[in-house]
């Protein structure tokens, strides 16, 4: 997921995206714990995507306050 794509989305869209990423992260952790995870790199990608979305959300909320 590109940072430019995230900057163009609204706060509501970012919150939906964050929710879906968190669900995916949970499912990946569950698969890893049960030994069913095939693509281990996906865990890292999702974790970083969550961080990107949170960064953009905090920037937008700070921008609104000023």
C-alpha cells in the first residue's frame, strides 16, 4: 500500500482500512501460531501498513485541530 494512496483517502475510509488491516493481522498471527502460514513476509507488510494508516490518521487529526 502506497502512502500517496492513503493521503487521498478520507478519515472514515482510513478507519475502515485500519480495521480491515487489523483483522488481517489477527488472522495472520493465528495462522502462524497453528503452523498454517505460508507467506511469512505478509505479517511484516500488514504491520507496516497499519503503522502507515495510523500515521496518516494522526496527521489528519492534528491538522484539523490547528
